[in-house]
């Protein structure tokens, strides 16, 4: 049985301001750094991590560097785990984004997942790259290996949605991922089946995290 643990990055300055982050180099807040250290303690206590795969964006790299103070494992930074590239809308307040550009809001219907912002990518494109990397990971993992993924709320929800066989709208709208939440999957190589064991778990954190 392979164990895959997915952790969202800690709180950022843009999370605090409720801004659309996209691929912006938003740094962790002091609380975000505390969250990463608290999650690191939990990971060290509960898992024997063999390797770490992290998004190569600034906030996930910063989170991973803090986790490495607790977890001793080699790291690979990969663009496949990045969050949604929202192009020209990066930096807009979240409520203003969907008020001004309702065509990107999934509440209007599944067609919104195909909308591509200028110089950005659609949610369908995000799902395709994340799920493709997830499938590759399952194909390359070893029995009894424990893998840690450090990523973003969107990609983790899309992975959960893929495992649960949800469509994009359900995966994004009906699931939550708090900053520094822990998710755990068990993958059986013999049956090629994946089970969600733990989802959006924030019990390791002292303060309520921002959820989106």
C-alpha cells in the first residue's frame, strides 16, 4: 500500500487580503509559517516520508522549506502541481473577480470551467495537468512508499475530485481546502484503487485557518 499525503501551503499575505493569487510570488505570513511548522511536527510524528513533490511557486517552496525542518526527505519541485494561472486577473479581490467577470464562476454552470482568462489557463487545463501528473505518480510509486505533495487548494481539490469521480464544478465548489490542511490517500498497486483516508484535516493547527 502506497501512502500519498497532500498538504496545502500555509497562509499567505494574499490569502489574508483575499486576493486572487494565481502564480504570484505571495509570501507566507507569520501565521502561515507557524502553520507549516505545526504541520511539519504532525507529519514527522505520523508518517515516514520517503520523498516530497512540491509545486515550484513561491508560497509552496517556502512551505516546503519549513517542512524540511521536520521531515528528512528529498524534494522535487514541479510545475505540474501549480495552482490555477488566472492571467490578467491575478491580484483582484476574490469577490470583485466573480462579480465583474461572472463567466468564470462555476455556479453559473459547468461551461465556466472552459473559460480561459487572457494569458492564463482554464480550469479544464488545470485539471488535465494535475490529474495527468497524479496518474504518472501512481504509475511510478513503489509499494509501501510514503509520498508528500505540497500544493495548492485547487489542485488538491481536483485530485480529491478525480479519486471520488466528481466533475470539476463539484470538485471545486463542494470541497474545501484550508491553509496547511492535510489530506491522505492510500493506493493499492495490485487493484489500482485509491482511497481517501483523510481530507482537509486541520487538527494540527492552533488557529483557525483561511478556507477556500
